C-alpha cells in the first residue's frame, strides 16, 4: 500500500520516470509472489502424485487435493485479462523439478506410515514420470 501512495505522489509531482521505475518494481514483486505460490502448489501436487505412485493406489482425498491444487496453479499462472501466463511450459517444468525434493521429503513422512526415508522412497518412484504427470494435469485443456 505504501508503494501505491508513493506512486500517486510521484505522478502528482510529474516525476514520470521515477513513477515508472516504481511500477516496474511493483510488477516484479507481484510476479515473485505468483512464482512462489506456483512453487508451493507444485509441492502439493507432486506430493500426492508421489504417494499414488509409491503406494500404487489413490484416495478421493488425494485426487481432490490434486484437482484443487492444479486449478490453483492454472489460475495463479494466468496473467490478467487472458494475456498469457507467468510461467511458460519450460519454466513450469523447471519449477516442478525444483519442488520435487521438498515433495519427496514430505511424501516420505506420509507414505507407508513413514517407514521409508526420502532416499528410499526415491528408489520406488520415477521422478520423471511423476513430474510429467503433474505437467500434463497443469497444461490440460480442462482448466
């Protein structure tokens, strides 16, 4: 809010170049917030996909969580007024790859009643297959 008041003051003073610099800074802050949300949502999607792959089963709760989280990623990634997205496919893939380790560690606590470490669970699940499944869900047309 403080930044908006500063922006208003700069515009009233006719300091357009300083105002534009502040607008760019606000855009970066907004984008950073969106990217952090997508990363966090990515962990949740991957967590449940890892659990499904490891335990070779699913629950309605996991499926609902995957569905809702995919929707959140799609909404968060969409720029206002349909003007593209914040993360393109390659950047989204990189974000999921980065989030995978966090998801794996959390999944180790939740799968098989926590009997396996993250390293042991890693051997039970194909990371590339899980990430590809997440990408397919996020990029699906059924947005």
